[in-house]
């Protein structure tokens, strides 16, 4: 099959979170399963600066917008058997951020990603790409199925939309002519959403199939509690909705070969050496268990529960490291946590290398998410022998089983800081009265690779192509 992935970010070129990891690693898996894979993504400023090996093809594609014609130059790079195609338009993408700067979203985001999506369709059509599947991801590429069904029905491809996080829908107060559509799309059955335009809704309505990133999340988003006002629509389209659990890239996230960590390992004895080195560097008590979190600092990730425990941390015989980034308010509050607790370190920013070191050094991994579509961090943590403490939601529910159920983690239900604290205490008790190496090695052995899930995607693609 020929598969085109459309994504606003893809690892290693651009990444703000799990979306980039998933597209990068799923594309690789599809190549391994003998598919022809093209990933199409914007040519951001940081891509231009960090990847000089990407070459100009001298091809171009144009999009009609109310002010004239927008030109995209086509750049490309072949890597791991994947053809990466970058669309370059400096007016839209030569900026310091991907979606925002200094905590503020770019005002023209709807036009940026609608134009990118339309350019992608024009590229497929005018350069005779003819894919079997166009796999779209999140709101940024959700208009592709709308354009496909409305203007490009001669392209035989089937469209899939993967929802990586329903909280982000691309809701804008914008005249439809700026995104290449006429007023007829301002309809409750189409893109209209409480008086505005909702990109993700368009993708849900017009795509041939919708996936989301874990089976539990596929059920949750059909409920009012997790549906972000799209639960009714998702219930309506539940016949074309399925949850397929994400995997992680087992070559990249491999403690035996990871070039960023101090000591490579496949057992707890060797893993421990990473903790020794690391706690020494950060002047933390090495006898204490080390709890870490690598995350966007947002409400979604349970940061309010953590902050609520601010006075409690110093009473615990444990060390904590939080690596992450969020709004200036969250960042500031997290820094205060560090100031009032000598056993806490807070590191702000996006730091890929440090994240590897933290996964490798930690005894426990904290992920008390309020909601979690899939979550990659807990799977990475487990691959690195770090025992998860999670809230029972979404992909966390599908990947972590409590030790009381013959499992290997600590799981709680209520969105409540006391519930989190009692799991931290449970983990501490476990650490003090058992040999943690048993649980650590147990989680290291669980298979979180793409193997099974990639096959499920292939089956889904085939079933769509054959209909
Ligand atoms: P989400 O996509 O909701 O942010 P996931 O758990 O699915 O959460 O994926 C997060 C990915 O981003 C993981 O690979 C994690 O290691 C990485 N990550 C998150 N925050 C940081 C950070 N501050 N520095 C380095 N890596 C980070």
C-alpha cells in the first residue's frame, strides 16, 4: 500500500509532544511491513536550521486564497525508508514556534493549517502520488478529509483521522472563505460548532475512519465527562471509530543502546548506576527512592494535584524531579515547589537528553493525568525500569495494572491530591519493604513496541482500501 501521513509535527524534525513520536514511529513500522510511506509536514524555521540535509526538489504547489496564490516549495529527505516531504512557505512557517510563541497562539493558525492541508491535496493530485491511504492527525490536518470528499473525489485514497487529544479541536471564529470553503459548510452537520468553525469536527464527519490512541480513550470520548462537547458526534459516528494503542519506538527508546544515559542496561543492577550518578549530580539523597515526571506542565497532566501537595513533599523520605514546560503561571508555581522542598528539583524547558537520563535513573514514574488519550511517557518509563504511578484513565488504564491485581504499578481513580499522595506512600512502603528490582525488571519486560498495533493499522487500512 502507499500511505501518506499528514502531520503538523514529526519526530525527529519537529516535536511538541506524543503526536510527533507517534507519526515518526508508526511511519517507520509501516515501512517495515513493506508499505510505501510518505510523511508530509510543514517546513518550520527550526527544521530549516537543524536539518540542512533536507533538499529542495524544485517542485512547487499553489493554494488559492482570497488574497491571491500561496506558493509552497517542496523539500524532501529520505530516511529509514520513509520519504519525508516538507512544505515551505516562509510567511506561514518561518517562525520561532510551531503553533504559538510566548504562550500565545498564532492568530492565523486556521489559515496556516488549512492552507497546508489544501497544498497537500494539490500536491497529491498534481504530482500523481495516488496514495491508498491518507492518514491525518489531529485538528491541524482535519480539513484534508473535508477537501478530499468535496473537491478531490477523483483521488481514490481513503482518509483516516487519528485523534491524539480531543482537548485540541481547532475551534475558530473565521469566515469559511479563508479556509477554502463556502458558506454551505457552516452547518451543524458539517463544520459549524456553537457558532464557530471546528476543524476536528470536519475531520470526524468527513473521514472514512477515525482512530484514537487507546481502546479506553475511544470509549471515554463518547461520554460527557471526556467528550469536550464532541461526545454526541462521536457517539453518532461510533461505527467508524476505534481505539488502537500507540506503541513506542523500540530502537530509539532502548536502555541497552541509549547514547544519552550514563550506563546502558537490561537489568536493575546496571540501571541503579544511572541513579547513583544522577542523584550525586543533583545532590539528592541516593538512599531515597527517586520519583520523576517528564511532561507538559498542564492541568491535563495532573499538575494541580501535584501543586496541592506542596507542603507534603518535604515530609516524605523520597526525592522528586519534575522536567517540563507549561504556561508561565504553571512554571512559576512548579519552581516554588522546588524552593520550599529540599527534596525536589524542577527543571523547566524541553530537554530531550535529560528526559532519557530521568527515565533511566528513576525508581518511580508519576503520571497522575486528569485525562490521557494514550500517554507515551509511562511506556517509555517502564521500558527503562521505572515503576508507574498513574491515574486510571485512557491509555494509562490500558497499559498499567495495579500490583494488587497481580500487576506492576500503582493505580488510583479519583482526581484528588490525597488519592495521589496515598499511591506515593504505597510506592514508598513497597520500596522500603521489598526489593524494587523485582518490579523494575517486570516492567522492563512488558512489550510496548508497535508490533501488535502496527498490524492493527495495516488491517484497518486494508479493510478500507477493499471497500
Ligand atoms: P503528550 O503528547 O500529551 O505531551 P505523551 O506522554 O504522549 O504526552 O508524550 C510525551 C512525549 O514528550 C514523551 O516522549 C516525553 O518524553 C516527551 N516530553 C514531554 N515533556 C518533555 C520535556 N520537558 N523534555 C523532554 N521531553 C519531554
